[in-house]
C-alpha cells in the first residue's frame, strides 16, 4: 500500500522533543536558550508544516525535478546547503554519484540517506520511502545553531546544533534513519500523530533508525547500543543520548536536560496533553518491546524482528488510529504468517509485548495464542471464495482446503485468515459512502476454522488480495 492515509504527521516530525527544548529555553546560557527557543517556535507556530508541500505536485518551488530511483539502479539523492538561513531547500551542493564535498554535514547527510535507502531495499525489498523510488533530498546548515533535525513531508532538514549542548545533527546515523522512517510511515500506515498512534509513529522511527545504524555498523542485536542520538550530545553531556530502547528512562540524567522521562511499561504510561499526548515519551514502551523481541531471537535485528515489524507497519490491517495493543496483535499476526504458529519468532514477539504490559500474559508455550484469540487455520481448513457482479452479472464460487492450494497461496491464506484483515476491510467498505458501481465485482470469503464470513467490494481490496482470490477461484498459480 503506497498511498498516504489521513492523520500522518506531515511537517512536525522533529528528533528533539519539546520537553527537552523547553528546558533548554530556560538555560542561563544565552546561546543555548536562544537556539532552543528558535526550535520551539518552528514547532509551535507550525512553520515546518507550512514548509511541507503536498505530495503529488510536479515540483516544489525551488526544487529540482528528479527521476525516481530503482532498486536495481540505486537511490537518487540531492543535498542542498541552506547556508545558515531558514529558506529551503538552499543551494544544491551534491547530487547522486557526485564526489564528496569535504563538508562533513553534506557528506554525512549523503551517506546517511544512502544507508537508509539500502536498509529498505536490501532487507525489505522496498524502493525508497514510498516504494516507488522517491528521490531523497536533504538540506544541511539550516538556521543559525539550529537545535533539531526534521522530516518536513518532502525532505530532511538538519541544523548544526548550538555547539554547546548539541553538535551537528548529521553526525547521528540513527537520527537520519529515524526521520526518514517518518516518510515510510506517511506512505503506509499514516499513523496519527497523537496519543498511542503518535507514540507508535515515533517508535517505528526509532526502530528503523536503529536498524539503519546496526546494519551499517555490522552489529547484531546483542552488540548494538540501542541508543538513539548518542552522537548528538557534546561537551560534558557526551556519551548520553536522546532515548534508550534497551532501558527507556535511562538515556540521560543531568542538570542541563533533566532526567529521561520515558516509561518502559504500560503501568507507567504518561497521560499528558503536551507533545501531542506524549508521543516522544510513551514511545519507550513499544521501543522496549522491539528490543526484547530482537535480543530474544538473537542475530541481526533487521532480519526476523525487522521483517515482523515492517510487515505490521505496511500491512493492510493497520489503521491510522492503531493503539499499542492492536499493533502488538498485528506483529503476532505477522510473525505467524511469516514464520508459523509454533515458531520461536511468535513466542518472542508475544513475550516481549507481555513483558512491557501491552499484552496481558506471556504464552504458556512456544507459539501459544493469547486467550480469546480465534483458532488458527490448519491445512484442512476449507475456504469458500465467491465473486459476483461484473458486467455479465455472473457468480463464481469455489470451496477448497488450504492443503489443496499451491504452497504460496496456502501460506497467504493462512496469514489472512489468522488476522482480522478481512473484517477490517469489510468494516471500512461499509463505512465508506460512494456512488454505485454496478459493473464492479464483489468478493465473499467464508471459512469455518477460523470463523470468517465477509463480503468486500472489489474497489476496497488491496491488489495482492484480489489476485489471491482470483487465483483461488480459477485454480491458477
């Protein structure tokens, strides 16, 4: 799914959360306080949102047209220099394939965009942020001592930091990966930037930002530091970070920044109206869940755990208002579909969400379902698919046991029937007012184990599901 859903946080995705900037704005250091106030003004007055141009325009003013990249040919990057101004994008200084400039910020941005593109391309077979080769743009040297980096809906923007608390924001690879991951979320789940969906949005960026750094450094789950933004803090604060996925609440503790307020468990969830309902604070809970799942499974975090989280984020079942518990179940569904109902992957995912208090209890054994979950389909489960309507008004129906389908289709049906994907699609279709489309098909799916009985108009089906239904009906694969 490549379209942007309503509720995505366009233009307000900054790496430094407001609670840190608000504290620094009260600093006795004039330089630090001024830099923090400038960053807060950008957030409070929505300047970032106004800088973001709507997707679908042929080219934003002042921005060079770029041909989309391909997985085979590589990314398309363009780095600009804002030259300490607040005007974007600035002067072009490095394009795709150009030699290094010798400007650390420019070259770090170029390399960071490339490392992020490579993670999605090689680990998840995704062609850039939108899956269609979206060119990756970045502006460096934004503002004077600007204490932030952000994704504005079309590009990355990096400040140089105040030089006392924060250094240049291109120095942290996971920060670059974090901000670009907001672009992936915009093009997939479109998670609302408020409350639990907003905290999930921030967590997804921390997860994939950390995966970018781990993969680039060749670190496995056990060897990673699981810190976000550890390279940003300088001087006496060097060695501390913005967030810890391993131990939320411990990333920093000093008189300048205060103490890291992130919770690691649902019992400590912070109910606040600040920062869109604490999106940068409560993200510690799903962050810890990913860390627990990744370290329990061992090996490279961008493999099994990364594939599970990516499948949940980009799947058809996720909604813009997804909360922690719903996302936890989506990761269980993804683990089941990818690795099986008796897999250590499912057991690790379930145990991780249980440990942070999102799921009620850990499983009693490997791959055990949560109490109340519907029974998983078996090879003997029979699915009945119906297609009616169309120009001829003909109805086609077929009943078939999963064991009698080609392996790839049986696996696909297992994944679909083990989740609430079909029920979600049916509900959305029923809630969507639209003009009559008499020549379109309507598909029905029924199954006894698990119990499923849905009817979904063709126009509300993702293309991969429609093709699965048609292959099942015609016995073609």
